[in-house]
C-alpha cells in the first residue's frame, strides 16, 4: 500500500517538474528572441525619421545613446519622462517569429 502512495506522489511530482521545465524552455526559446527597435527623429515632434537601429539588449541601446540602461528602461516603461536624446527617440520591442 505504501508503495502505491509513493508512486502516485512521484508521478505528481514529475508532472509538476515537467510543467515548469516546459515554461522554462518557452521563456528561453521564445521570450528571449526579442529585439529593441530604436527610432531616432530629427526633432522632438517625431515627424522625420533620421535613423532606425536594432539592438539585442537594452544595454546595447544605452551604450549607443550614452545613457544608463536603467534610465532607458524606466523611460520605456513610462516611469520617467523623456530627457535629453530620449525626447527625439521612440523605442519598441519586437519579437522574432519562427
């Protein structure tokens, strides 16, 4: 009788582990395949596009704009207002479809 209970508990544990393993694989294969698209405009009115750049990470964006990644991230998420060059930028996240 105890062996049956142990097998049932083990089976449930395997199901839970498989579920979280699939979520982890999904995050690595799908969620991490995003790019950052930065539009640089001539003025802060954002009418004329000067350049469009694509980056793998937010840190790459911060390197090119010579700003802290936290400032760019906070601006992207709407936590702070645009400052400096960010007034002439628009940043979008794109997912790579397979």
